[in-house]
C-alpha cells in the first residue's frame, strides 16, 4: 500500500512537472514569436498573417505533445498517449474528426493563410452585413474589428465559404460616389462644376488618372447627370482616396462642403415637405 502511495505520488509529481514545462514552453514560444513577428513587421514590413497562424498552430502542437507525455505517465492512459504521439494515431484522430466542425475550421484556416483572400489589417465586408478590419486569424476563427470597436467573431469554415469584399486585396485606393439632387430651376453646369472643384480641393483626394488619361486630357474629376426625378435632377461625382478610412472622411467632408457651396450660389436642393391643414369646427 505504501509502495502504491509513493508510486501514485511520484506519477502526480511527474505529470505536474510535464504540464508546467509544457505551459511554460508554449507561452515562452508564443511570446518570443510574437516579439519577433512585430519586429519584422516594423523593420521589413512583412505580412504577419502566415507567421501568426503558424505560431498558433505550433503552440497547439506543443500542448498536444505535452498532454500526450503526461498521459503516458498514467498506466491506464498509456495507449491513448502513445496514439497521440504516433503518426498512425494522429491520422486516425484526424479521420475521426473529419466530419466535425473543429477540423473544418482548422482546414479552412489553412486555406485562408495559403490563398490569402484577406490578411491581417485588411478591411473586409462579410455576408454584405459585417464590415471591419481583420485583427486575428487563428485555428478556429477570424476576428474583425468594426468602426465602433466591436469584435466580430466568424468561424473559419463560415467566412471561407461566403463572398468577401476586400478593400485591400490588390489596391487600397477607393472610389467614393457622391449623389446630390438639385432643383429643376438650378444651373446644372454650375452645380457640376462646384462638385468637381470641391473634390479637387479636398486634401484627401488623389488623382486616379493614368499617364495615358492625362495625355488624352481626361478630366481629373468626372461628374455627370444620372437621373431626372419627379422633383430633382440627380448629379453624381466620383472622388478617389488612397484608402477606405480616408475615403470615408473625404466623403463626409464633401457632403458638407458641397452643400455649403450650393447654398452660397443659390443652387436648390429639393426636399419633401407636407402642408398640414387644420379645420376648425363650429
């Protein structure tokens, strides 16, 4: 009985040491890897997506190996521990999980990292509803940060099977289209000119023309009449900025500046109104 007690105590101590070493090694690896990745991002401007994903994968493998060694110390669990360490056991485990959502997320994560439909710090729109900046890609999910600083957590298998709009895939430039309706008695030519001037004068506007366009005298900013409505003429101007955040700021500023210019130059912007008639009864 005493021998059994000491044997169990020794096993518990061994398992505790293995678990402590596993956690320490995994955390140390994660810390050093993150530090190295951040340094490479700052100095060499690398894309951290693949490195971060690999760090998370290796960390998970360290935990699996550590748990396997800990299980081997328990006589009743030796078979499972050896299975986790053996190649055939790993294949069997993968085959057993093939229909599970967990493996689907892991495989989808690998595909996202390999084919890179988006990467960390890209601004994407998912499912035509959720828009945010990619903050993290791990073995299970993608984490987006929206404009209100909320975190949107999407499983890898879900986001990889849906249509994604990526504002940063090949070109970060963005085109903002501004539509404004003016009255039928307003000067259309003058209104179009004002919209073009406001776009050109905005500090976040960029010239999107190619060298060939400039040679062919294509205007820097283009505006058009796009519709004749019941009570207004709809005008549209196209404005380019270098990225989505600057494009949003430019769009908001132009709405205000164009409205103020229209007011100064007596260009009417029609709006709906109602007449309320109150009848007095005797």
